[in-house]
């Protein structure tokens, strides 16, 4: 699968190739900050198949966490594009940054439902996890 995308102002662009490792919703409180309150809908793609094709992202990692993720976003318009968790062999791509979000389809699971808000909706029939799947 080949996915292309970028930020709102089009100054940051990427391509991701390979087989998706996960398609999910993350309901963690941190993702709610990034999305404006909704779950983070994402697709995990293999690191070797991901590269920026235009621009350079700005990265942010919290200093108060033991194993913080690095969130990368456009330094111009602020669009959050990807998350890079330490020790995870994938780049977490925000579905809203895809040129064609329909390629995502639907999530296969929902994670960090311990932080789910009453207004979040999880599709029927997908596995849910209070934190990460074992």
C-alpha cells in the first residue's frame, strides 16, 4: 500500500509504503489534546517505508514522561502529521493528514478506552482495550 499526505498548508509532505501494521482509534487523554477532543484515528505504517518528501517537521516530546512519544507537525500551519513512539517499529500517521482518507477504511481496534469520553463513538464489533493490547 502506498499512502501520501501532508499538512493543511501543503508545506510538509510525506509518503508511506508497506503493509499497515494497525488501523485504530486512540482515546488516550494525550491524543484528545492533539485532536481537539476526539479520538486520534490513525494508521501505523512501517518505519522503513516512511519519508518526508517536502519540508521538515517540527518535533515535540514531553520531558516529564519516562517514554514520551515524538509528535511531528508542520512548523508553518501546526498540523499534527505523525507520532513516533519509542521502540515501536511503525510511524503513526494521522488519517486526517492523508490525501485520500478513504484509503484508511475503518479502524480494527480501539485503544486507551480508559480515557474515552461519553461523546466518543467506537464502531460496533471491533476489539477494545483499556490500554494497549497485550
